[in-house]
């Protein structure tokens, strides 16, 4: 699946609910999921790590959707001019 397709899937599945929740809550959920990913990296199984990576990606896509931004465009920076 391409990143734009995934971002659209998150919009289709959760977009209305995510916008009702709002940006501050979305950022909080993204931070919480990032913490869960960090814990899975330290102590979890490969399956748990994969699960948490998916959660972080989903919340990141939700945030991008609410901001009206493209994850593809954000990733392009690393193609055009890597930091």
C-alpha cells in the first residue's frame, strides 16, 4: 500500500470522528502511541512492535488529514533534500 492510499484509508475510516476529537486530542493520542511504541521496542515482541508502529502511523495520518497535509509531501523532503 502506498502512503497516500493509507492516509486516505484513515480518512475514510476515521476522518469524521477524528475531526470531532480535534487536533489537541489527536496529538495527545499520537504521543501516547509513540510511548507505547517505545516500550514495545524496549521490551516487546516483534508482533507488538509491528502493532505499535501501525498505531503510530495511523495517528500520524489522522493528524496530517486534520492539518490538510500530505504524508507523501512530507516524505518527499527526504528525497529532495535529506537533512
